[in-house]
C-alpha cells in the first residue's frame, strides 16, 4: 500500500494524506519525496488553489520522523543528511505561493508539529493532542520547527511549548493561536472544505499574489541561516548518548 495518498478536487484542493497508520503516520523517505514533488506541483499548477495535508485514519495526523528507520543514523553528518533534506522540504512548504492547511485528524507530535507549523493554517479535530516532545528525546526540533514556531506564535508561548515538551490539548493550542479552527470529530474533510470555500472562490492569481507577499519576509538569507542553524544544532545533539538512550527506551516501550 502506498505511503501517501494524493487526490485533487475539481474545486482546486490537493489532499496529501500520509498513509502509514501502523506507524501513526510517521514520516519516512518515501513520504518526504512525495511531499517534495507535491509542493513543486502545487507551485507550478494553476489548477491548484490550496494544499491540504492530513493523516490517514482517526488516531494520528503525524508522529514525526519514523524512529525505527532514522535511529540507524548515528553521526551528526548522517543525521544532518536526513534533517536537512526534510528541512529543505518544509522550507519549500513554508514559502510555497499557494495557501496550505494542516488538517489535524488526531495526535500530532514531534516532527508532525513541525510539518503542521510550516502550513499557513491548522484546523484540528477537537480532543486531539499536540506535542513538541523533541526535548524528551534529548534533541530539539530538527526540521526548522522552532524557527517557524517563533514566527507564528508569541515568543513566550512558543518557548514554553518547546521547553515543556509535553503533549497538550488542541483546545490549549487554539488558545495559544497555533490552531486556527477546532472541528467536530465527524466530517473533517467537509468542515475543512467549508472553511476553504471563500478562498476557493478567488482567482488562483489573487491567492498566489497574496501568499507571495506574505512569505517574502522568509525568503532571505538571514531567515534561511536561522532555519538551517537550528537543523545543525539538532544534528549535533542527535549523536549524543542521551538521545540514543532516549530513543532506545521509546522503541522498547
């Protein structure tokens, strides 16, 4: 079964669904490659107005990187190869010239939160859990997540969420401003489509023009340097004994 499901509606929505329910929709290299290609397609195709990213099933949006695969990366150089690859993809997602939505259909933790943060809007199922839990694994966000979070939440709340490294409710993250809409458990896609309806009624050229203006502040070398310095710091922590021990304990649960 494919790790990603891709669907394009007649009204201009592309639905990108991570289809790895047995791994709580964790990200592997195949998901990375598919996301990269999808972002390029969304950028270039004027039939696409909005990109929506979600997870298969009802339990998880995305649990971040697939530790069963990535734990084999031992050195900071090996870690940076993977982290930098996904970092580049999320930077492209952050700055793509079409509106993007994370439709959070369940628990979102670790790198899944970084993926969601890269999107313009986050719509979440009520009762979902959200956790920037990287600190509990003795690393930091490694795909540019904290750099993006400090752009999209108030400084004090973003820092608290990162330092605490605990799952919190979608309702709390709505209060913090990270989640934009709380949706009922049933009919998530339909509710998402309703929220997007005003955007879909506009010309794709209008959408592109406004989004280009919105992301101009992030398309410069100073921001990119901050973004990739974060990834470098994570890669150093990745090869630490503390991270190795924390991941082994997690995998042995």
